[in-house]
C-alpha cells in the first residue's frame, strides 16, 4: 500500500491489534531492514487513520539451493 512517499507491504490484525508488516526477501533479508527503512515505514504508518500500533517484519530467506524459510518477527521495528 502506497502511503505518501512510503509503502507498507501488509496491514493485518493480530489478536485485534492493527499491525503494519514489512516483508523482506533474499539470501540475507535482515540486512535490508535498516534503521532508515524502519523510519520510512513508521512515517507511512503515521499517515494512516487509525495508525497501526505495531511494526512487524516477515523475512523470506531464499538461499541458493537451500530451503526457503519464512519468519515473523513481532514488534521488530
């Protein structure tokens, strides 16, 4: 979802709590979840009404020749 100049990958409800979710994919997806990226997503969150109460991260690790791993980090940002 485009919000101003920012983007929020997913908006979900987790046990009644509205959550913004950033999704990162690649061999080392955690490396892409930088302080700058968190600031951009948080700015986009503030533009929504009501704003999401939490920022989560979902990583999809895709190593060459290996198994794809999906992880959900609640409250990551």
